[in-house]
C-alpha cells in the first residue's frame, strides 16, 4: 500500500448552480442550465487530457453530485465515487484530511465548494501560484491539476500543472 499522498490531485469546484428557490436549503441547490453545460465541458476536457482520477470524493450537496455524474459519464472506466457530507461547509483542514486519508489512491479528485476549494489550492501550491492561475477567484467548474513534488508529504510541495475552466 502506498503510504504517500496521491501523486496527482484534482480539485474541482462544482459547476454553476441555480439560486435557492423560496424555502429550499442551500444543500439542495441544483445545477442550472449553464452549470450542466459547464460540468459536461470540464469533464470532457479532463478526459481529453487523460486526467483520470481513480477515486472521486464529492460533497453530497446536489450541485456536487450532478458535477460528479458528469465526470463519471466522461471517463471511460469505472471511477469510484464516494459521496460525503464532510465536504459541505467544511474548512480547509477537512479537505486536506480527506487527501491524507486517501493515500491508496494515486489520482484523487475532490469535488467541493468555494471558498474552501480556493483555500486548499492556496495551501497546497502557495498563494503566488494560486493567484497566477485564478486571479479572479476559483471559477465554477474550475479544475486544478496538482502533482506531488518528489515524495514530499502534504506540506505545500505540490505543483499546479494545469487549471481547466469550462
């Protein structure tokens, strides 16, 4: 078993969601038409570049589930998708703990929410790399592709190798 962290990490913010209807909980917000298109586009772009996670850990919020389904459709292998309530409204440390807990995955994708996704990227690659990649903030359906620098622990020694937008 690999006791290092994953060699590749994908950080995907859910695609664009509709505003909550009156009385609807934020958790239940679904993707809007633009969001469904974004999710398909980003999933296809990732697949075209051979960015294929072997495990996806997604928030259970409806908009994240729908984004995860687009990823599943675009990948031509059976990607394991785990849904967890923990990523909803979670702090940066929770996302990092999930990365550490998935050491047996060589390519892990997290599908979650802002502002935490932006904070995680900042923590892993440093604020200058993060700001250069996303000067206007982490866009919906934004996909950061990180590679672990030679056998380093989870201490910021990750390289941002690509950032895809829909």
